[in-house]
């Protein structure tokens, strides 16, 4: 975990030193460095956030703020937060919603956004080398539940790792070492899903390749 926190810090210091000392003179290169700084700062923020969130969960059960959230509004907010992040990671976010226009959930919207955000963050990292650059968020109803699915076209999850990946500080044995992370994203997403009265599942791999994670939440009007 210490290594994963130091890696973005090292990049931030190196790039900032070069910019401050006038070593980057061309405008295109400066813009590229600034984009890298932004991405690494965002990465560090998510790493620290996950560690702090996990620590809080270990000490106490958080209080939820449940209100009525139209599903369309939740997806608009998700797109506003993640379209640019996916683009910066070389991905294209595709959101598909088959629910009725007035479909709604009685839930903690902020916590649900964190669950979906962790799944998208993982999808960006672990499908980095995939030829198909699309990431999908699909929403459907099934058995009186609202199902949010996050799917990528990366290498997927090996059968032997399908339970271990939901444990804290664990990553799949075939995980790309360049992806980074401390192994808390899925552990937190699973605990948060349970707090919301739902569950997080790893579905069977898509026909071509990749991974698909599903968040199931109770349907409410």
C-alpha cells in the first residue's frame, strides 16, 4: 500500500519540478504534463479515499441518507463524473438504461455513486490494454430489483480469483502490475452494496472477453 501511495507522489514531484524549472518549453508538452499531473492527483485522491473509507467501515457502520433518486438523474451524475476520467484513460463510456423514464430508487445516492465509481475505476485500470476501448454501464430491472452492470473488455477474472478479489487488499493473481491500486476498490464496493440493502456480484465473463460486475438493489417507486 505504501508503494502504491508513493508512486503517484513521485510522478507529481518529478513533473512539477520540470515545469517549475522551465525544462518543458513546448506548449503541447506542457499541456501533456499538466494532464498527467491531473490524472495522478486524481489517482492519489482515490487511493487515499479508499484507505480512509475502509478504515471508517472497520470502526463503525456509517449512517445512510436515503432519499428518492430518479435513475436517470443518477446516470446523468455518473456520466458527468466519469466520462472525462474514462476518456483520459483511453476509454469510451457507454451508458444503456432500459428502465422506464420515471424509474426511481430509494437509496443513498452518494454511496451508490461511490460503488459504481469504484467499479468504473477498476474497469479503466484492468482493461488498459484491451483492443475494445468501450466501458459499459447497463441498467435493467430483474426480479423486483434494479441491476447496474459495469462491463469491460479486459482480460477478465480467472476462476480461481473470483472470491478472493472481494477481500480487502487482494487482487487477482493475473492482475496487471501496472494498473496500480491497493486492492480495496471491490472490497469497499461489496460492503457498500450490502449497506444499501443489495449485493455485488461478478457475472460470468462476456462471450468475447472481459469482466462484468453487477450491483443489485431493491426496486422502489
